[in-house]
């Protein structure tokens, strides 16, 4: 069993009390970013950090020098640094499952083999054994050495998974499309809704399609249902095309040539028809939402190539090492986690916007939803006791400038505080000019304008000076003092994306530590799954129907009456 001590109740520490008094004093004095900037010419310099090659500016957040000091006091009071070190060392900080939390080991270099032995396992050596196998496999597919049953080169990959086995790979594939250089496109099936598979398989040539089934246990209901559906599609289509003759032997050969697995359940993989040699595993110390840099990312290695995937891992490691080695006051990763606690628990913020000014990152907010909300959306602490403060944040967002024409109204002038992270990159793979105007600079101009407007707003007098009729003046006032963090990078490369993901992984960890939460289990997803298994027979079975509650029965009656 885990020997992790019970969490410290952050709300009972002197640091928490000091932060509350500090918050109340700031509110009483009147929070004004304009005044803070005017009073401290060094504010930007003091609150700007370099983490890896990410440039992160906290100067437009609602913090002062004292806030930073007090937040670091809170971090030390609850043992952020000690718990961080325990995580990296392989301690069983996932208490409800009595497991180590070692996603950071997925990006350790091969030279560190033998330096991290956890529960008798040489973690780094095992990671690189699987990684080497994946790199070799990907090279075969990319070069054309691996071919389908009719001898044609693979041109399409269909990855079947759900949750962390889908959200991460989809996000990364979309983000790094400019680096997909093998002429192989990837499609991802996750939803058990048959429409998902139907749309993703539409137009594909089965003779040039490779399917990756991603399921650690090879028992996940949604994934295995979709896997069987894809297998049926594949075999039937190959037979119609004359690529196989329909015999058991030809069908088995087709599965061997067109299906591989990411799983550790080799018996079930083989039962499905996949050669266990073509199965790539990962370990129970890798949670699904932390697994994109494990074998779960096999589709990415095929699309991007081993060299680019290694750069991706190197980006993760750059932030891991920064987070490990940098003192709290200078550690922007830790500070961002502590600031989120500041906004949630002292300002009452309930949501957090992530606004990438890069279309390739259009799935990044959705990815962060699972990472953050499945990790910290909990009402009990890691020892089973009730939490003592609000926990979790609702993460959401869309790429700029689309969001500007949708929900920014609420962020600018609404009654709710919504801390926002803006993410942008200096360079673009597709530079374009509209006449004399560099379009990327126009785009980034919007990024800079929005953070400025949110910080400094526009007063009633400034509105009047524009000649605005008095009756409209209140509607055009911007209060400002809306907190934003700016994350700026050179170029959205595999390395930079790895940095971004690791940044938010560790932000999530810091928040969870303050709240005393086990950020690495997800029992909240289980009940719905269990009930689904009980309810599904009730569509046709009257005995199962009779066991349901009245509301469920009424909805099933509607279904029975209208299903064609």
C-alpha cells in the first residue's frame, strides 16, 4: 500500500491566511494593473520568464511581488517541492490505485537506464525498449517496407481509442501537420456513435490503410466495439476488392498486415487476430491523459517520423528538468499552478480560458479539458477525506481570432472573472501577405491587442472622448484588470509542443498538491460506464426495463416508439 502521508490542509496554514489578508487588502485598495505598471517600471522584467524556449509573461496577471512571495510560501507549506521530487522518484503518489506516477520517465534519455528502478523495474530501459521497437516499426511503414495484404504501400492510418488514447494523438497530429512528411494521413475514431467510424472510414482504400487499436487492457467497451466495426469494414472491403478470397486464412493474413495494437494484454490482442509481435505496451504508472508520449503516440511516430517524435520528447524533458531544478520564486511552471489556486480560491474564478493564436492548436483546449478536469475535478483528497476548498477549473477555449467573434465579450465585460492563457508563436509555416500587410503580423496584432484590452480596459472618459453619446457610454466601458498570461514561442515545432504539454501537466500537479488531491486517478468516469452496461439491454428486454428508474423508462419508451 502507498505510504504517502495525508495531505496538509492548505486552508489551515498561515500561508493561506496571509494570502487571504493580502487578497482582501488588494481588493480594498482597488486592483489596478495600470497603476501597478506605472508604479513599477521593472514589473514586466520581474514577471517574465524563460522556460525551455517558451517566453512566458505573467505581468498582466493580478499579482504583485508580495503575491508571488505568499504563493511560494503556500507552495512550501503544502510540500509542492517534496511531492514533486517524490513523483519523479517513483513514489506511489497515486494513492487510490497504489501506483507510481512516472509519465515523466517516458521522455528520459536512454543514457539514464539503470538510474530509476521502481518496484523492481528498470523504468528507463523498458521505456526505450518499446520506443526502439516503435521507431523501427514506423520506419518500415514510412519507407514502404511494411505493406498491406495486396502489396500496396500504407497511405492512411486509422487509430482507434478513446479518452487519453485519442485526445492526445489527435491534438498532436493536428498541431504538427506541417511536419507530417511521409505521405501518410491519420484519422482517429473514438466515439462509440457509429457516425464517427462511418465518417472517418469514408473514402479510405482498405488496401492502403493501417489500423492501430489503442487500449491498454484491450477491454475498453468503446474502443473494442469500434475495433470490431473497423475490422468488419476492412475485411469486407478487401474481399469486395478481390484483395482476399474470403477464406479464414486470407482474412487472418489481412488482419496481421493491416492491424497493430497498443496494449499490454497480449492474449486478447492475439485473440483479436493481431500478431503479438506487433503490439506495443505501456505501464500502469502512465495514466491515459498523460500517455501521448508513450506507445499511445504510435500513429504520430508513423506520421511524423522517429526524429520528430524524439524532438517532441525532448521538449517535454526540457520543462521537466526546469520544473525540477528551478526554485519556486523563479519557477514559472510552479507559479502558474499557484496562480490558478489564487484565482480559484481567493477570487472565486470557476473557469480558465486557453486561447491559442495558432490554428494548428485548435484541439489543444479540448486536450487540456481532460488533462486538468479529469485530474483535479474531485471532492476528496488523496487520503479519502473531503476537500477543504473549491477545487478544479473548467478549462475551455478556441483559437484566436475565432473566439474574439464569439465568447470574448464575456471575458471583457461579463460579471465573471475568467483567467486566460494566450499562446502564440512568432513564426508561421505559411507566411502570406495581403498587399503590403503581413497577415501573420495582423494575426499577432490581435493577440497583443486582446491581452492589452483585457489588462487596461477603457474608461468612461476615454469613451466620451471618442464622441460616444452619453447614453451609450456605459456599454462601451471596459473595466480592465482581467488577468491574462502570455505564452510566446519562436515556432510551433515538435519540441515546443512537448514543452506546452509538459507545462500544463505540471501546472495541474501543483494545483492538485495544494488541494490535497490525487490528480492521477479518475474514478468519476466509472459509474456511468457501469450503468450503461445495465441499461443497454433494457431497450429490448422487458425484465431489464422494469429495473430502471421512471425517468429512464420514459426515455426508453420514447426510443421504442420512434426507432426505425
